[in-house]
């Protein structure tokens, strides 16, 4: 696995519904190195959560089906393929070796159980601690995530806490067993910015301390710039571009990535600049187009784009993009000036 | 202030809850909006932005204070005057899914206000609907369809067309883009700007995305726990934020530029926003403020003009 903790290879996941098959994830390949933060960005419905949930095997089957591909994970007992694990095997990986933080903490927290009970549950199950030791460690975790009066909080219920505090509790729960991989699915989207800044700072410092790898799912390019080392840009169930955070912000190659950059205003730029929206909507995943999924919205689309799916072209090192413009015979187009470039 | 279309003077909206508790959702805010201007209202969840908007449009009666529209006190409006006011001011809501009746066609949704006010009757009705659809970037064929057939951005456009139908002068947009994808947010924001240029509209734009608010607004008011703490132009708010809350808010917003992020120092606030049911004494921000002094617990600082057009309520400037 050469330094990688996780390797997702050509993953395809569908949902079988009564109206047909939704091809939510259509051949996704990426890897996560040990101790790095990989961000996954992309529009609503492009398959970010389904990808993340498949790595944790949280999607019930049926209706979801892993149609193809592998998810290699370097666990305690060597490299395993997550797609081939039994539910029982998954249970010992989830919580112990992988943790997940959701956008809405209420989906992960049990409203009828005290905070203390929820954190110690995992410790008792996975770490084989005594009740006393587990309690001590839970208090320690709550302290670590910046919750004041942690002993008192142990006996409280989720609804007695504010949104930011619930998010901290969920982070404490996800990290209590010191997982090697933390998947954070829009962990700060529901929070106010000053609380978001606290949570990001917290995740960064915990990551430094524990050396865990993080997959960060977000639609906020600011959060990506702040936290991530590498970025995968998803569109209509595929990774259309990936690279280091600098490559994705300063040397992006895919027209969709350009569009993303140009549609968000920056706090530090002039408001007179018009935002450039991406016209149209993403394709229907019941019947995705056979060519490039972005072709219908792409200002640079050529005839081949609607005919054939572009391959992943290597830009340099680990920077790649799936766009026909990178084919040696394609016309040269100028990257829009403000796409990821520094506007001062 | 003759050029002000809307003047809000010491407006309060208190909710009386069970157990004799009073929730001071909006607790004495004063600002004005000039004709043709966009005024942005920002602040953390629960600070009273929506309540302020709803009180201005008359969905709530103000507990105290005044709202003057075109020089007229709206609480005194009755009968015809009230009906006229309700025509001139319209609201666009956050959730494009919940705010459109799923059983009505787009044409009927858009024309509802016109029908109520008896405008554009007969043949003119559909003509008006078609021109509104075009104005918001949709087309005539969309008129007979239903809301579920549209994407989020398209639904928000329908909501805007509905608000425009009765030719308002003033639009309150309460988080009109928060529920949309980034690429679609830009479409809707550009539309707001275009309509303002063409129709001379005045906006109160409520949102918590400060980068977007700065992009669209001429002036901005920053709220915290029911109070306005700073009011100034977008440029000054960004280049010279004076209230410690505004300073930390600006520093907390990540900028989509990794180089900038690597160099940036954050002012991290401690703790959480206090409950509006038990607000701190004195300045509402003092429990999280890095500069809090003794006087901050004793009394609420008054709004002071620290430089022309820049108002701040903070004891550091008294
Ligand atoms: N349980 C399910 N049954 C059917 N379709 C599903 C299910 N879960 C997800 N999908 C579909 O799979 C696609 C990808 O969804 P996913 O939740 O991964 O998107 P996402 O990128 O996380 O979007 P968002 O940013 O809105 O969270 C969508 O088209 C969605 O409708
Ligand atoms: N009808 C109501 N009855 C009682 N309390 C209310 C009512 N409406 C709002 N509140 C309370 O008033 C305060 C301000 O709420 P408001 O909705 O105005 O906040 P906001 O700034 O719009 O927040 P958000 O960004 O979350 O929309 C909150 O504490 C809220 O719980
Ligand atoms: S492959 Fe073609 S349609 Fe797709 S992004 Fe590249 S140029 Fe545009
Ligand atoms: Mg998701
Ligand atoms: Mg609100």
C-alpha cells in the first residue's frame, strides 16, 4: 500500500429503486495516505456521502449494491478489502479503526442515552476497558474536545447541549478508540462560523496528536483551503480531478473545477466582480450520459466529449483530471484567469 | 433622513414564553436603508435576523420602537394604506422547497399576489407571468408545470418571480441562497443584482455567509444576541472592522486560497453563544470577547459613530 492507509479502486455503487437503478458512484478511484487530510468536494448529489458510507459499509443492502471495485484498508491485521468484509467483521473495524462524523450530530447520537454512556459504549466494546477506566477516558476525551465541566456533561442528554457542543461530543465519540481513519461528512456545515472555526482548529490539533488520516467531505472551498492536503473533485458519481490542494487551487485543469472556483465570492476580493455561475444542472444518475458527465454544462465541450468518457489524464505526479482538453490533440484553451488564481 | 426608504428605530420584538419567560429576539435595533440600496444583515444562528425581517414586513407586531416605510409608521397603517404597504414590500424565503405550494402550477403561484391585489387581470395576467419568468431566467413553457419538476435554483427563481409580481419597491430576502449549491448560489445572486439594476429595487438581504453578503451589499449590519453591534459599508466592515465580534467573525471565515490560509492568524472565540433567554448583563458579547473590561458587564454600550458612516456599539470606542 506504499504509505497509503486506504485505496479505493474503481468503486461503483448503485441503488436499486422501484423506478430503476441510480448509479450514485460510477468508478471512483483515490487513495488516502497515512496522516493526511483528503478533501472530497462537489455539488449536492454527486456521490460524496455514498462513497464515504460505502467505505464504512453503512449503506444498507438492499437497496444499495457495490457493483464493482475494491476498498483496501490497512487495518490492525494487515490489508483487508472492505467490500468483502462480513457485517460482523465490519463491526470490529467501525468504531475501532474507522470513525465517522456526520453533518447532523443528532443522526449519530442516541437521544435517549446520556453522553457518557454513548462514549463509553465503544470503549467497553472495542478496547476491553473496565467501566471505571472507560469513564475516565470518556471524561478525558470530552476535555480534549474542549467541553467544559466534562464530568457534569457525562450525565446529560444530547438535547441539553448546543449544536457546537453536540458536534464536539460526536468528534469525541468518533475519536475515543483512536481510529486510523476519520471520515468527516460536512462536519461544520450546520454550525455558525465562529463555532466552525473552533471545530476545525480542534480537528487539526487532534489529527496532529493522533496521526489519524481524515477524509473531509465539504462543499466549502474555504474549509478545503484551510484543512486539506489533497483534494478530490467529484461530479456525477466520478472523480473528475484530484491533486494537492495547491494543484487544485492554482493549477486546476478541469472546467468543472474552474466553474466551482469562479462561482464563490471571496471575503478578500472586490464585490464588483461578477460571480460566474455554472449554467444548467448535473445529469440524472438514472441515465447518466455516455460521454463526459459535465459536457452539457461545459463551455469548452467538443464533439468527442458527448461521445466518449474522457480517461484520467495525468497532469503531473499525482495530479490527474478526466477531461478531453488534456488530450495531446485537443485545442489549447486558456484557463480562466481567476480560476483558483490569487485575486488580490 | 429623506433618502431612507426604510427607517427602523429602536425596534424590539420580545416573545413571551411559558413560565413567564421573555425571549428578547430583537432588542432595540436602529438602522436605515436607502432607496436602491442593498443592506445586509449578518450574525450567528438565533441572533434575531429573521425575526427582524418578519417584524419589518409586519408578520410580527413590534414590541417597541418604530418602522417607518417612506416616512410612514407601519404600525399606524390600516385599510387601504396597509394593503398598499403589503404590495410594496415582499419577502423571499430560505427554503425553495417548502415555500412553494406543490399543488399549484407555477403560473398560479406567481400570479397569486396579483390576483389578491386585483392587478393584471384577464389577458394581461398570463402576459405578466411570462415576462416575469423571463426576467428571472426561466421560460414561458415553465408556466404550467409544478414545483417538484424544478431544481432548487429554479425554485428560488420562481419564488423571486412571485415576489416581483406585484411590483414591490422593497424585498426582504431571508437566506435566499443558503439551501442552494455553490454553483447555483451565484446564479441567484447575479439575478438579484440584475433585477436591482433594472427595477431600482431596495433589498434587505439576510444571510450568515458573510462573503456572499459582502459581495451583494452596499452596507452591512452585524447582529449579536438581538442587538446590532456594528453598521457600516461593506468595504469598511472588511477593511476596518471595529467591534471585537465582527473582527472574530471575519477572521473565522475561511478564504478559498491555500496560500492565504497558511499565513492567516485566527482570533478564536471561546465558548458558545449565550442563550437569548439569559443574555449576559451589559454588552451581549462580553462573555466571549477577548477585550472585555469591567464596564462591559455593567452597561450596554451605545451605538457611536467612530468615523463617517461607521457605527459601533462597544465600550472600547466610548
Ligand atoms: N438510500 C438511497 N436510495 C436511493 N438513492 C440514493 C440513496 N442515497 C443516496 N442516493 C442517491 O445517490 C446520489 C448520491 O448521493 P450522495 O448522498 O452521495 O450525494 P452527496 O454528494 O453526499 O450530496 P450532498 O452534498 O447533498 O450531501 C444522489 O443522486 C442520491 O439521490
Ligand atoms: N415565534 C417565536 N416564538 C418564540 N421564540 C422565537 C420565535 N421566533 C424566533 N424565536 C427565537 O428568537 C430568537 C431569534 O430567532 P431568529 O429566527 O430571528 O434568528 P436568526 O438570526 O434568523 O437565526 P438563523 O440564522 O438560525 O435563521 C431565537 O432564539 C429563536 O428561538
Ligand atoms: S471532457 Fe469536454 S465536456 Fe468534459 S469537461 Fe472536458 S472539455 Fe468539458
Ligand atoms: Mg452528502
Ligand atoms: Mg433566520
